[in-house]
C-alpha cells in the first residue's frame, strides 16, 4: 500500500473514471479488465468503426515521468498479444479494424491518445 491506498483499488477507480471519460468522447465500452496469461487490457471499446484496446495510466505528478512513458515496448507487446487473444476468444475476424489508445490521467486531467502505437509482435 502506498500512502494508505491500495494500488489495485486506486487503479480500478481511475479505470472507472477513464471509462466515463471515453463514453463522453463517444466510445462504447464493451469490456473492462480483460486478463489472459499474456497480460491485461484495461478497457476495450468501440469508436469511429474501430475496436479499441485502451491502456489507462494515472500519475499524481510527473515526478517519475509522464504517465504514457510507462507504456514502453514490453508493455505494448503484452497489450498487442492480449488483444489478439481477446479477438480469438471472442471469435472476431482477423481483419477487424483495431487500434491501441492510451488514456493519460495526470492528477485529475484526462488526455486521450488515439492510435498511440502500432500492433507489434
């Protein structure tokens, strides 16, 4: 626990806030916290004809870097592989238009980065 707050509870709280923020941006949230042996995807939604796999990153301050910097190559790779597993699990066609977005929450300011990175294997 950090400062008396459970990190998992804090993450859940901000993922809920991010989902609300995305719905206000026109997204339809279809799944939350998809987990498989390869990793986890915070939010899955639809927007502008795309199936969107969304990573939520929260920081109180930039002391340890900007939140989106935490989505490094290894994290992106896990997200992409988890997205492929999600698509297989739900029997979605391989040509489904997809993109990877990040919601950055710095203190209580929300920023959406659409198409934040490309699919990598």
